[in-house]
C-alpha cells in the first residue's frame, strides 16, 4: 500500500509516538525492519514536509513529526487495513 509495503507501518509508528520524535534506528528496532528500509522513508517524509530533521547529536539523525492531519488519516487507514486483513484470515 502507498507504493511501499512497509510505508504504512512506518507512518503509523511515527503517528503513534506521543512526542513525535523518531530516528531510523529506533523505528527499525521497534518494527523489526532494517535501518536501510526505514531511513529512506524518513527522508521521503521529510522531503514532503511531514517530518522536520532535528540538529544531529551523535550518530543518530532525529526527526520531529510536524502537525498535519496526514498522521491521523494514516492511523485510520492502518486500522482499516488491519481490520480487513483480520476479516480475510477468518474466512
């Protein structure tokens, strides 16, 4: 979905963070994905203006989620997709 099989999962994880601060490493660990799958998505979201890169501290590049309705819409889509997948598996 959305042109990348991990994109919706990554976006949902960002949307769910109360503080809105993320790094590729932390998200990758949380989602069980390789950093190399997460980092391009963060860069893409940053390029769209949905994330703001924070000043680098150490080796980890942090991003701050910007306030857009996009995040709640993607959370709703993720929930709908999960419900549809669960319904299919019950058949």
